[in-house]
C-alpha cells in the first residue's frame, strides 16, 4: 500500500516537474498568454466630465499647451468656460491650436511664446498674460523635454537641456507666478504633470526621471508653504498616453507600445481626453480641498511593474492545478 502511494506520488512529481519546465518556458519564452482583451471593460470616455461653466471667469495658463496632453487640457478647460493662455517655444503651433480651440468653444485662447528655461522669458510671458487676461486662477506646468538614451551616452548639455526644461522651467513659471499672485493676494491652483517613474526612477530616461522627481518635491513643498496664500499644489503622474511628442522620442520603433499594453491591467493606453478631465477636476473648485496630492493615472501600470509575482497572470487554470499540487506536496522547509 505504502509502495503504491509512493509510486503514485513519484509519478505525480515527474508530471509536475515536466509541466513546470513547460510552464517556465511559457513564462519566459514567447508563448505566454497575451492579456489586453480586458480593455473592453475600461472604455475611455471623451466628453468633459465637469458641469459646463465650471471655469467661467477663470483664467488658465497651460505650458506646452500647443500639442499633446497640454492641448487636450486646454481644449477641456476652454470648453468648460476658461480663458486659456498656452505658452511654449513654437509660436506657429501655439497659434494654430489657439485658433482651433477658440473657434470650437467660443472662448478665447491666447498664444504666448516662451522658453521656460529662460527666467527672463518667463517673466515677459507673465507680463504679457497680465496685460491680456490678468493673473491666472489655474496654472498647469505641462511643458517637458525627454528622449530615451543610455546614460553613458548623455552629454552635459543633454542632461542640462532636459533638467532645465522640466525642473528649472517648472520652478521659474511657478515662482514668477507665485510671487505675483501673493503680491496681488490672489489664490490659484498649480498642477504639475510628472510621470510614474518620478517615483521609481527609470533607466534610459535618467535626466527626465531626476527632474520630474525634483518637480514633485517642489510641488509638495510649496503645498505646505503657500497654502496660507490661497495656493494649492497637486501632481498628476500619467502613464503612457500616445502623443507624437512623447512616443517619437521614447518609442521610435513602436516596440515599447505593444509590450506596455501587455502589462497594463486595464489593457490599453490612456487617452488625452481622460487626463484632461482629471486635470480639469484637480484644477477646479470641486477640488478646493485637494493640495499636496500625487495622483497616479496609469491604468494600473505602476503596480503591475512593481509586483514580484505579477507575471503569474499568464498561468492557465490547468497549470495552476499543477502548481498547487507541487506546493501542497511540499512537506517541511
Ligand atoms: C511612456 C510612459 C512615461 C512617459 C513619460 C514621458 C515623459 C515626457 O516628458 S514626454 C515629452 C516629450 N516631448 C518632448 O520632448 C518635446 C520637446 N523636446 C524637444 O524639443 C527636444 O527633443 C529636446 C528635449 C532635445 C530639446 O530640444 P533643443 O532644440 O533645445 O535641444 P538640442 O539642441 O536638440 O539638444 C540638446 C542636447 O541634447 C542632445 N540630444 C538631443 N537629442 C538626443 C538624443 N536622442 N540622444 C542623446 N542626446 C540627445 C543634443 O545632442 C544636445 O547635446 P550636445 O550635442 O552635447 O549639445
Ligand atoms: N504622453 C505620455 O505618455 C506621457 C507624458 N507625460 C508628460 O505629459 C506632459 C506632456 O507631454 P506630451 O503631450 O506627451 O508631449 P509633447 O511633446 O506634445 O508636449 C511637450 C510640450 O512641451 C513644450 N516645451 C518643450 N520644451 C519647452 C520649453 N523649453 N519651453 C516651453 N515649452 C516647452 C513643447 O512645445 P514647444 O516645442 O512649442 O516648446 C510641447 O508642447 C509632459 O510633462 C510629459 O512629461 C508624462 C507621462 C507620460
């Protein structure tokens, strides 16, 4: 009897061992189950979420508002009643965006040329804004520069370029406006757009990761210091959202996108309209009690990347039966 049980256990162990090898191959080879069909559970909505008129009589400055996510945020705020100022280096692109959005929403969008790396240019941009609209109620620091590059290939100027746009640019805009708002005893909502790797760090985008982490420290610090002046400071960390600016510099071959979608629990990239709705909410009076918040908006990508065992998603129910048998069969330590 004992011999029969031992024999059966031996055969089971052999089956389990060979299945485990096959399983390892599946996990680490290319035959692993694809997931991503779950995207149908999480359809993106495109329309503005807040009630119409939520930003009536509000002025909003959006840096980098001519393209990508900044453009989407401008469109949503404008649709909700804001008078917007978009600022970046390329005046022609800003003007085109401003005209398109103004003509769709009926609310004026102003285009102001400004390189945020240059504190004097930032000061002149704010002068221009004061003349056009007065000081803003909403500031969205969205402008950024980035590219993938092994760190050993970075020149000092490459490092300086990215950190100047992202960290110094955000600081110059925030400090210039903050000082003037304080002088005028005017409250405002400041929002910084960072990224999920500001928290974790990431190879191959090290200047961006370092600068975005600095932006987060800046905003959390000012949330504590400038609440007394009526200023709120919040941060949105987007996950991947297809824009020409980002994907041409981070995924020139398109290979990253497919791998990314595979690991996002909601099975898809985000959309510009979705982040625009979140930015509008955070910048609105509906969020007047929100300050110092860091909001990760990534379809679950960050936790998916972080969890040691998350690759087990590709184990099938039949394979689980085998794995469970192996585990239960283990006696002692
Ligand atoms: C997917 C999920 C997470 C995603 C996160 C996304 C985060 C983002 O921030 S996406 C935003 C992307 N958008 C942009 O980058 C738009 C603006 N970008 C630019 O204008 C340019 O790409 C640049 C950032 C380079 C700035 O342009 P600028 O004309 O001011 O600089 P350059 O004179 O061209 O270059 C300055 C130095 O950088 C070196 N450099 C430029 N590109 C690269 C590269 N691909 N690899 C290595 N080095 C690069 C360039 O050679 C200059 O250095 P040097 O030669 O020593 O003078
Ligand atoms: N798309 C994504 O997947 C993700 C994006 N993000 C963040 O979202 C934000 C928007 O990125 P996205 O829309 O994708 O990319 P874009 O390239 O479209 O946006 C970047 C904007 O920054 C402006 N800009 C760059 N350098 C300067 C400068 N020196 N002075 C003023 N403006 C400048 C650009 O305008 P111009 O060239 O006219 O100066 C451009 O409009 C960025 O902060 C980015 O880091 C974060 C995580 C993921």
